[in-house]
């Protein structure tokens, strides 16, 4: 059953009671909340995701978003995120409830899913190969990711690259794409039909909104992908679109520093990381025009088909 098949009243009832069960890639979760903005965010962005009666369904993560106390419902209203009864974050303004859900789910995966080497990077796939896109904030990573998945690439994840420690394959986690500040308008102009939910202002990341993942990416969210490239994107005003080779040693060091659980895995993290680097092409990528960036990635994917 898809989430969109629930009536608004049934969705609200489940959220406020037993919780709403969702399948996202290799994980299942149960979400509870009395907040209308959380219910609306799930309707807008998770309609195509699998749900079921949560009374008898196992869930990897149990999360809840609600005001911290009765007073905070009316005076400077806030929201808490809890995971299995613990509160990993300080409360945020109520207007940021839905982004807090997405950030909290990222935290749940990165802190607990140690069957994977988890790299802080977007990842997309075309023609059987995945492009891992690590970059610091402000590099245009999410803008590029959104542009690619709106142009035929499969979304595996906007934030977390999950590398199977046994097979080296990448497991999809095709949740909504987080867009920030100017990138929201860039994507709206690039693809007017893309669904982007309402904006949350004055967050720690500025203005934030989320783009609904393509239906095809959600449908294929159980299909693993083979790593093909690690590409470091960087948006620079008026820059020419340019893809240049990058040192594998430098690439490995950056990935190790930006893997959430590299130190936790120890020697196993080193083994999985070096195996990945041996199998992929490593590049720096500079761009200013999103349509040119997409065309450059398409050429890279086509080269794989013709080889």
C-alpha cells in the first residue's frame, strides 16, 4: 500500500496514535507526530512510499516530533525530535518541524547503520553506474543532484552514500532532496513541474525546502548500484563546465574524513574505502550552468555504454 492511499484523516489518526510505518530503501521507520506540518510534509513528499499497518510491522527506527511541553505549544512554539525515546537534538522552532524530521532520519541512519560504510555524499545512477558526489556546504551538490534526477538519472540519495561492506555495492535511500537558499529558485526555474514543498526560513542552513523524489527512483529503491565515479562538484559563478581527473589518494583521504562511521569500522572501513577507490574514476567538476552540468554527466554515462 502506498502512503497516498491513506485518507488525510486516517494519516493524522495514525500519526497521533500508533504511528505511520514507511519503507525507505533498506530501512523501515515509524513516525509519530501531532503536528499538521509533519503530516502535510509526508503527504507531499512520501506519497509513493510503501506503508502498512504499523501494529505488527517491525521498524528499524521509531521517531517522534512533538512540542516539548504544553507551554511551548503557545509561547514561542518549538518541536522536539526523539528517536527510540531519546532526544539527540535541542528543540527547534515549530516552523522547522518537517526539516527536523529529515535531519533526524539522516542522524538515525548515520549513527546506527554500520553494516554500511556511510559517506556524507549525494549519489545518483545512470546506465548501471553510480556517481558519488561529496562536497562541502555551498558547493552546489544538492542543486546538481536535483538537476540530474530531474533529467533521467536515478536518485540513490541526496545525503548518505551507503556502501555495502560485503559487496561494495551502493544501496539506495531515495528520500526527498534538500534544497537551500538560492538553489530552491534555481530548481524551480530548471524544472517547473518539480514538486518542492513549502520553505522553512531562518534554519541553521538558511532557507530550506525539499523536492519530492522521482516516482521511478522510489519504485527502484531496492535496486543496488555499482560505483562508477567519485566526482567533487563545485559551483562557481561564470565558470566553464569542466571535469578534470583527481588523485585517488586525495579522494580516499577526503572520503575517509567525511564518512560518518569510518573510525568506528576501523580496519574494515579502510578496506571498504580502498576497494571503492580502486573501482572508480575520480574527478573534480566545476560548473556554473546547471543544464551544461547535466549534459556533461550524460556524456560521462554514455561513454560507459559505448566502451
